C-alpha cells in the first residue's frame, strides 16, 4: 500500500483566507524592506573586501588570546569567531577552530599580501599548535564587481522566468509567478538583514536556487490549473484554482519535506562554511512552497485568466463564460461537454 501524506480527495479551501495571506505577505515584504534600509546586510568579504583565515588550534586556545595577538598589528575591523567541525564531534575528537575576518587593507594587493604574511607569523609565534586550514582574500575592486554581477544575476533570473512563463502560459500566469518570486527573494533578504547572518556569494547562489525551486512548484500548480481550465470550462475560476491546488498538494508537500530533510542534515552536520547557504535554502523552500500555494494562485485569481484556450478573449475572474448553442453532436453527448458552456 502506497504511503500518502495527503489524502487524494482533499478539498481544502485555500482562498477562504486569501486576503489575509496577501496582507501577511505585503506586511512581510514591507518589514523586510524597512529592515534592509535601516540595518543593511552583514556583507561578507566577497562584497566588502578583506581577508578570511580559518585556523585550527589546541584545546586551550581562546578567542581572547587570538584577539590579543592580532591587536598589536593594528589591522582595523577584525572579527574572530569560534566554529566547530561536526565530523570531529561525531568521532569524539573535537578540535578548536576559528574564523578570522580582517577588513581590506587599502587598495594595494602587495599591502594585503604582506598583511596576511604578518598575521600568520604573529599567530604562529603567540598561539600553540596552530595550523592554517583556509585563506581567502578579496580586493575592493573585485568586491564591487561581484556586487554588480550578483544583482545582475538575480535580475536576469527573474526576467528569464517572466519570459518563460509568458511563452508557456499567458501573461496573467507570468505576472503572478514573477511577483511570487520577487516576494520570496525580498523576504529572504529581509530575514538576513533582521538576524544579521553573513551575506556572501553563497547566499546569492542560494537565492538563485530558491528562484528555481519556487518556480518549479509554481509551474506544477499552474500546469494543473491550465488543464482544469480546459476540462471544467463552466466552473467558477476560484473553484478550478482550489481543485488544482488540492490535486497537486501531495506532490508539493512530499517534495518540500524530502528537500528539507537533506537541507537540515547539511545545516546540522555541514559545518560553519555552508551554514549560511543551507539556512537560506531551508527558508527558501518554506517561503517558496507558501508562495506557490497562496500567493501565485491568489494573484492569478485577481488578474483573471482565459477560459477558452482556442479563443484570445479572456474571462473575468470567478465567472463563467458566455453560453453558446450546442451543436447536434454536442447535444448527443453527456455531462459538461453538451451543456453549451464554452
């Protein structure tokens, strides 16, 4: 017997509180924009420029010792964070690991390289049993270019979605899908602004992945809506939308749950380096599933949609189309095929 998380005959009224869902989303988008304007984002060295070192030390080393050692170099804004390797914890031999982030030291590459050499020599002298696991350095010019390319990548992805949905479906579907995607991206950025989690290139990759994931969910629902619009031409649009979402609900929930299981495992055991990425993906799956069910379809109801796909005229939202006299062949048919509704 096949396992079903959602019964096949669900009849949930997803539009009973559609106005509430829209207002909740509008409020969340507004709050996200306000927090972004006030707090901004905690940009990583990818966007600010600077140097990051990952080190491993003996068990007795503390953050205060590392900071004291670096203070004599007068490096400006320096952040030291203790991290852990989940693999070492599982095998019972956890080690001390730290992330050191140092602000950009001028625009001269040679100055930056000399600073890195000086930091490593100082730490080797003051810290017992230290080893350098990773060193990354990004100049200010490169970081500015990365910001422009990151914004361009997200905008091009959204525009590509707009074009694709418009070609495959109709402009109402396209506009609903794109507004839902913009809703997902803005709220995700707002969450990073609120909690202060580092925003770097991996988060941009997560945003693009969220766009793809949310679009996939939305297209599945829209495809079923289009099928049912052809099948039930005399049924009110809101009922067709409800039926379509209920029919795809099991697939949506199972896909989201299986994705979340993998992401939660990565978030728990993947380590500090990919924690921001996995957090963004977890949030993106949740908000993307929500927007596919409640936002994209609610916008489609507001915009109205064509009911007769062989005719360029569109029907009004929530209404039936015109009645035409059935042909003799249609009169011999049974059910909705012969009732004269187009």
